[in-house]
């Protein structure tokens, strides 16, 4: 990670443990009057829309939205865009609904542990406090024409009362703070002219936003120097937007100037030139897509100019993601860390469907959309669209994204996704040379997902490790050595990769170095051939090493297709290898795991030749 990272983290921990950091984030917050409600209504900077009355796209009441709203009224909330929890109508904002652990609100945020076996995963406390559920309330308000202003402002004011500035778990993460402010801002503009929004309520909300923005600015180096991922993009963007949307704050100009500079630097650093993303995660890449959409549209509406790098990397991001998208349902490979994040859900589509967010960024770039079904286009209307053009997508054939290390093969019936990456930035999972196989839009041989970031060590090791990916292990060893939390040592590195095609087939050949902590100089070569006009693959894995450990090839299979997929493997002497069938885990959504099937081929030789066929009958 480099000297600067080590120096900053060491200094930061010393400040935290000695109480210096605590003094830099005071809790004795004094309310001020920055602007009156009437002046804000009159002179508020341009947002996506002026108010609820300014929105006039087609209303489409639907059962899915109504069901989620009714569950909310009954005290049930959807967590991580997938699983409902009964948290009650008077939730305290401090209790983990999975473990029932309640955080101590009297503690300064620097005294709160983000890893505590008794508390469980802190993300379960952050989830509602992120306030992404406001989009469900606002969408219900719009489509069903039922005024939810009281519900929305009661929730915001309840949170402010329960979470004094810089106290408790909800100030632990500046990204969560930034998202909360963005979501509150969306609600303020939507209900701008509501009688429910009184002067008193407005002042309470604006003061809380000011206090939280101060926290983000004063702690920004933690994400910029220590984390350097989507957290930094979110926080720097929020600082830039604070100058646009809250110019009446005393520090607004400096927040805006610094935020813009840092945001542009982060986008240039974090999105590679080929459009892939440094976190090696499809979902985290979508997180950035949504943030870019906010940045581009709001800057242009307020006559601001962003650096051209923002537009270049946005365009490349769209190109990268659509080349991995399944047109049947909009899903992408469940590749990389996936924590259920979808900050601004403005449609009825499944969480795994990326089409609405790609449509929104594409519209922001050139007023075109890629997908025209009614739910994939709803986002753009919330962002102020009046009309658009359709741009058809043709991503058949082979595509290589060499800087990020992604390779795809797509024909009419199948999609093959291959990862062969060189890591200059921190890898999330030990999954180099993983292969995803999709047949007729279904993910047959799959990536097992993430499940939970904070769970028992065996599950963390499984989902982050090599075993849950379609690649090889050396005996029972992962490709890299697992450290604490998100840390890996001895990063695997791609040495070469080539994607090609001829009249009969597509082919890929990649070589990585891996298992360096077991023995130096170990290399894994994977050769893949996908035949044209056939649902058939040939894969050769060769492992160059001098250890006594076996070569273990792993395939993670959706159990629904166990009678349709046929795998046969042979060692380097041509002897057929008898497979072992194990029970594995699969997590399509954060916090939810289900059983899957693992097919494992093991040999004491140094090569496995595997044939994969599809039995359509």
C-alpha cells in the first residue's frame, strides 16, 4: 500500500487512541441561522427538479412499490435492497436488527468499534440511517399521489434527535454521512413547497446538514489517503455539491473548491483508462456510476464545468459495464465485493439489474438511453429528463479490458467472463483467472458473491477466498495470504493475457503468478476455448510449481442446472479425474446465503484438461 498509507494510518490511530481526534470533532454543536426557509424557497440553487409540482412524467402505480410501502408502514424495511427486517415503527437508529445489539449513543464516534462480535455487522445499523428508503416514500408519493411529507420529515427529525453531532455509530463513516445528506437534499427539494416543511423543521435539518458536512470535510483524508475507493468519491463529491446546493454555509466556497478538485482526482485515479474500476467489483463500479450521474447533471444545471476526465471516464465506465450486462434481466456477474449498495433507487427493477443506472449516466452524457422498458427509464425523469433518443447496444464477439484485467466472449446463446488482472490497487478477493459462464441468460457457473463483510472467519475466508470462485487452488491454499478484514498479502499478478478468435472458436490464454507465500515462482496458466455455434468450452489449467500439493480445480454451480451442465476432466496423462461433489454457498444479495453445488477435480499431476458441455434436452 506504500509508505504514505502506512504513515497516515499509524498517525490516525495514534490520534484516535490518545483522544486528539476526539477533540477535533466536538459534540457541543451550536445552532445557527444560515438562511430562512422563505429565502431558500425563493433562491435555492438548481436541483434535478424544482419541486414535486415540477415533475410531470407518467405516473405508474404498481404492486411492487405498494407492497414495499405497506411493509414500511407496518415497521418492515428492506435492507441492502433485498431482505426485509421487522424493525418497528419507532426504530431507535442504534439497534442492529440482526443481533439486537444497541450502540451507546453517549460515546464519541471515535470510541465506537466497527468490528465487535457482540454487535455484529455495523452496516445493519448504518443501513436505515443512510436514508435511501426515502426514494421509496417519494416514489410512492408521486405515483400514487399520496402525500408522504409528514412521514419523510418525521423520519429525518427523529434521526437528528437520536443522533447528536459526532456521537454514536452513525458518525463512524463519512460516506454514510455524505449519502444521508444527499438523500435528505433530494427530499427537501421534492417537498420544497410543502406546508409540512415549517421554518422550525427547516432550521433543524439545515443545522444538522451543516454539522455533518463539517465532519466530512475534517475527516476527508481518511478516505483519500487510507481507503481510496468509492468512499473517497462519495465524500469529495458531497463536498463539491455542498458548495453548489448550500452556498449560504460559511465554508461553502472552500468545500466546493476542494471537493471538486479532489473528486476529479479520485475519478482519474480510480477509474482506469479502459473503463474498469480499481475496486474490482461490479457493484462498487455501479456506485460510482450513480455518483457520476449526480456530478454531471447538477454541475451542468448550475453552469459549472467539470474536468474533461469526468466525461471520458464516465463514457468508458458505461462501455465497460454494458459489455458485461445480461440483456435478459440486466444482471452482471456477481463479481467482486458486493455489499448491497444502491444509493439512489428510483425504479422498480431488481437490485441486480444495472440498466436503470447505466441509462441515467448515458442520458447525462449525451441525452441517449440504452434500454427503453418502463422501469429502466424512470431514473432519468427524476434527474430532469424531458426527452431522449435510443442507442442500440451490440456487444457480441470478444472484448478485452486489459488495464483492469477483464475479458469477455459473447455469442447469441452464451456469455463467458474471464478475470486475469494485475493488481496495482488492493484486491478484494483471491479470484484471479476466475471464469463465469452464462447460458441463455442464466448464470450457470458463477461467482459465489460476498455474503457479509463481518461474520465468522470461516465464512469470510470462503466468500473472499479462492474456493468460492471458478479457478484453481494449490491444495487447500488460496491464491493469496489472507490478512485482517479486507487485507490480502502476496497479491496475485497477471503476467500475460491474450483474447483471440478464428473461424471456429474464441480463445483466451492467461498466465498469473500466485501462491507466492507457499513457494516463490509459482505460475498458473489457464487456456480457454469457446466453440462457435456450440454451447461447449475446453479449459486447460497448468500449474508450475515444485510443491507436493495437488492441483485443485473448482467449479461453483447453480444447483438448478446440475442436470444440464456436463463437466469432464482429465490429468496431464489423459486419465479421467473422478469429481468430488461438495456443498458450497452462494450469495446473490448481501446478508443472504443459499446452498450451491461445488464440482471439484483434483490431481497430483500439474495439468487438468476440462470439457464443459450443455445438455439442452
